């Protein structure tokens, strides 16, 4: 009985943390504002480019929620795919790029949200992105579900 409660709680937490508003209305579209450059405040071009890329991707991105949950909670050792889960604990939106042999995907991950994707097992993947003003870049051999947490 206790296992069922823990399992239900885990699924609820994962679904709540994955709740992202992927649709935007025209009234909530941010206005373009030219940044003011002053001696004390400057905007890094790569940070603003990341925010623009995030805003463009979030409009069309389709998460693989069902496949990732199935991978995480069921023994699917015979499945050729597995999941990559990234928790963004920073205060900035980010775009994670996953690339490997014949595979490339960009995942928009909001500040404080979780992003995920399904990839083929037993391959090297390059994971990269910008978290606030910090660059994240790693090459990882993925053979089973893989999870990372990024923060600023």
C-alpha cells in the first residue's frame, strides 16, 4: 500500500513539474523593447539570443511525456530508446541541444521546469545550452535513462 502511495506521489510530482503552457495568446505576446546600454548594465547577446530561440521553440515544441514516463517507471530494457531528463533550477529559460549520430533536437526548458527527450541507447550525445550567462556543454554516452540538474 505504501508503495502505491509513493508511486502515485512521484507520478503526480513529475506531471505537475512538467506542466508548461505551450500555447500563447496574442495578448500575452511580449513587446519588443530595445535594450538600453549603460555603463553598469549590459545584455549579453548570447543570453538574448537564447531567450529569442526559447520563445520561438516553445510555440511549436511537442514534449514526449508519455514515452518518458513509461521509460522511467517501467523496465523497458528491450526498448532501443531511453530518456534524458534535464531539470532547470535556474532563474532563466534555456534551450538544450541534444545531438548525436543522425539525431539532433532542441528542447525549450523554462526557468524552474523539467525538459526531456527520448534518444537511442548506447550512443554518445552532445548536450549543450546556455543557462543564464553560463554555457553548459557535455558529451555523454547514454545507455539507460539519464538525468541532470542545471542551475546558475
